[in-house]
């Protein structure tokens, strides 16, 4: 069996742990190196106890080009800006890249400088990475040299709305989204706002109308067919370690029946078994998809309003570290290596 050789740059965080959880058992993968600026010289099992006794991988502090030498695909699992600087060193190499940061998702420099950093290390590369959302760009991902893995909120929200955008039902639409996320989305390094004493038994809105995934959602929906939409997004930190729920509400014509909406969703996602459209009366739950690459989507429609419209509520849930992160990166890896996107990713969520 021919093995795909991979390396990970930025190997000590939560997303890297999920990548390794998927990569280590695979017989068609050879992990060459895992580099990190933290925990140098430690076995990966000392950093992530899930791997204790299962792997001889040791974290190394080596230059990016050395880490990537001999690899077919390199995963970049570092914060934004740092990732772009590392990527600049790899562009000259004959290596494919899957970037899990936000550095190459956006096409417009103005969006990046507003939401991420004052400057982009290599702005000429914006728009050159294929956006790694298999439900929208599977064919392009298969042959891509560089893939930008979507953000967690962007995945959760866009997945809930793509079918409607594709069916031309998101035109001059005002969309309001509230989305809740677990603490692991903030990364492995402790922060005051994510300290257990603050986070537990608490809900807090943050970056209201100003979250960095806002332009990513708009860009993705536009690619699917949405035009002139107004998008207001309120993210909320929730007392969970992992998991995410998006609740999107907007008006649709009263003539649009709920069964028609469901048909649109089922048709759009018929080739994607990891996405479940729940029947009427069932609501998406984080516990149902936690620790899996699955998404649940719920559809609810109000009674007709006096203005001739109805309110549509689309609820979606996913695991922010898996479908919202490393699991989606593995879907992209699968497509890039000739597999179906859901290859070896069809495990069930851990209920309860």
C-alpha cells in the first residue's frame, strides 16, 4: 500500500491533537514529523494523554522547510499571521498544504486587515487557496495544492444556509445569527476570559457584530449564490469544552412551504452522509454529534406574518474541533488523496 507522507507544523494544540487522532491509526499514512514551539522533545503522549503508549512521535523545534521535507501534505495548525509566515517558506517546495488558520480563507485584503491583523505577511496569496468546504468545493479540493480549512463558526453557519443560497432564496435577505461555542475554540493556551472559574455556569456574548468569521460566511454564501444579504452575527461563549450551535433566523415568502424547504436541504446534502437534516419535531443537540465529524440541521417555520412573510429558523450543531476544525481538514485530506470526503470519519457522536 502506498502511504501518503504527512507532517504537522504546530503540533501541540487541540486541532493538532484531533489531526493525530485521525492520522495515527491510518495504514495509508506515514507521519514524518510533528513540529512545535512548545513541549520540545516530549512524546506526544505526554502532551495529549490520549496517545500515551500508542505513538513514538516526539515534538521537534525544527525549521518549517525541514519539517516539510519529504512530505506529500503538510498540515499547518498555528495561529493566524504566524501561519502565513511559515507558509511563505513552504511555497517554493513541492508540497501540498492544508492550513487550519484564518490566514488564507479570505479573498479581500480589506477583510483580513479589519478582522485579523493590520498587515498580511503575503497578501498576494489571498484568493489562491481553495476554500476547504467539501459541500461546496469538493472537485477543486481534489486537485488543489493549497487548501484553506474553514473556521468553526463559518462552517456551522454556512452549512445551515448553503442550500438556500444555492436555490436563490438568499437575495436581499436580512439574516440574524446567534451561535454558541465551547471553550476549546479559543485554543490550548489559557486566557482570562476562558478560565474555568469564569466559563463554567456562564454565558457571555463577545465580538458582537464583529467576529472574524463574518466575512468568511458572507464570502461562502456568495459563492453559493447569495446576493445583497445583511448578516448580523452574535457569538456566545458557552460552558462546554467542545461543541457549537448556530441559530439563524430570517424571513421567507409565506408561499414557501416547509416541505419545500426540507426538499431543498435533502437534495443539496444527498451526497454528504455526515450531514443529517432532522425531521419535523426533532431539534439538533450538541451531545448527539460531539466527538464526531457530523452535523445536525433542524428547520422550523413560523406562521405567516401580516407583512406576507414567515420566519425561518435553521439550527445547526457540530463539534468545533472536528467538523469545525481538524475533522474537516481530514475530509479535505481524503479528497486530496483520492478518497471520499467521509472516508474513516463516519463514527457516531458520543451520547450523552
